[in-house]
């Protein structure tokens, strides 16, 4: 008889061991007892490799995680899915923020900053999130604006913009608002079902088309010009479908169509909160394109897309950027041909470097469509 080091026989030790196993086995379910009986035979059977047996676990009801999806097809859009049994969320789909300290507001209809104590008014359905909102500037005056920025604050220009002014861009190769909308929608297909900001929207020429498409959960029309924002809202009020999109079902939710007066160089949106930003025929009027594009990169979600159209310098008509590079530089430096309506022209190389080298967009994501002086391009913010 073998005896262990503590003086007890192995026989009595085994008796106690199997007694404990029997007590534990009696607490197991039938499938679990069956698995325990089969394991030794499988593991020690001659000619068989060791097998790891999985003992069935009791099923536990746990809530399933809901995964939102976005459509990649131009024929269908899958909006974020929700659990039918869960209460409907009332979180705002547009995350506005204080333009001073960038602290997000609690809701779209609440524009009082909890950190810097600034309040921003909403007048005639337009949320004013410029630094001088509510005449906060007092006696302070900004330096004179460039002509391309100042011109579009004129009420007359706002009224004629879609009645001849915008159509005149055809001389530079702009294909027209319908085709430009189709280009932009193609570039923004990955953002369908999300939130798109139409920055420097002018009279809302593209904002209205994006909203009417039904492809986005929310469209934000934004411009620095008060007269342009007023004109945009008037046009939307004249469309029955768009007028319905300007109201929300919940008091703390955002409408599907929102109007925000804002400076492109200080966008009043939470960081990484937008799915797409569009700027149609606008960059050539921005006071500082680099500051604006940096802000656009900040507010876009990882993987978000920036789409813009603008004017190339007149040498682009030749169609050989390398050959005309030196002459192109002279045009841009002199400002000849802008007519006072633009602050500057661009070259394609400039737009590539501005977006992908200076402001961190993916280099390989740059894509564009060109015709004479017209260019529309898109770039994507790197994903995490």
C-alpha cells in the first residue's frame, strides 16, 4: 500500500477526492455531466491527439450591442439602426459649441456657454455663433476685410446670387449646380445618413439640394454673411418639404435642417462631430484658407470627408500645370482676373499641399474633377 508524505494512504485520499467530485457533479446539468464523462475517453484514447473539451455554459440573456451602418451604395441608404425596445434617444444630432472656448452646448436650442458665460442669440430661426453675436464687439472694430469677403455681405448680391451671378461661373468651366451637386453627392457617399455642414453656403444653393435628397440625417447651412443666411432661410421656407425639416420632434433634439451664422475660421462645432463638410465655390473668398481648412479638419470625424469647389488660376485652361507653373505663380501673386470678387486663385498643387500636408488629410484620398478653371476635390480625414 502506497503512503503519501503526510502519512495518509493514497487509497483513502482517492476516496475523499472522488467523494468531492461526486458532490460537485450532482450540481451540474445533464449536458455538463455528459461532457465530463466523455473527456477522459477522448483525451486518453490511443492514436488520438489531445482534445480540449468545451463544457456548455448556461445561456444568459444580455442586451445586444447595436451597430450603426452607413450605406456605400448610391441606390440605398441605411440610417443608424436602433433597438425597437429601447427608448428613443433625444441627443442632438448636431453638436454646436461655443466659438470662444469650443465647449459643446447641451442642446441645439441652448446657446449659453457654461465655461465662458457667453450667450448667443437665435433670430428668425438663425443661430448666431459669431464672436460679435448680439453686438458683443462694442467699440471694437476688425481690420478692413478683403473685397472677396466683404462683397457677399451685401443684400443686393444675396438676392441676385442665384439669378445670374452663380450662372455666370460657366465661363470658368463650372458645369452648373445640378451636375456639381451630383459630383458632391458622389464624393460624400460615405457620409450618407450622417451630418453634413454646408459651409459658406451663400444663398443655400447646395444646402437645399442636400436636404431635399434625404440622404443625410441633418444638413447644417452656414455662412458668415447675415444677408446670405436670411436669403437661405427664405428659400427653404418656400419649399414645403424643407419647411417641415426645419422643426424637430423633441425640444432637445436638432431639426434635420439647421441654420448657423458662423465664421469658417472659427467653426462653432464640437471636435470630431461632423461626417462631411462641403464648400461650394467659396474657398477663394475666405480670409485665411489655411485656418479654415484646419478648422474643417478639427470638426470632422475620423474618416470624415471634405469636399470643395473653387477657381483655379487662368493658366489651368492650358491643361499642363507643370509647363505653366511659373506663369501660374505670377497670376496668383498679382490678383489679376479676380475682379475684386475673389481674394485669390489656386493651383491644384496648392490645394493638395494645403489639405494633405498642412492640415493632415490623407494624401492618397485626394481626388478631383477639373474643367478649365473649375475644380472640385475631396479629401478624407485619417481614421483612428
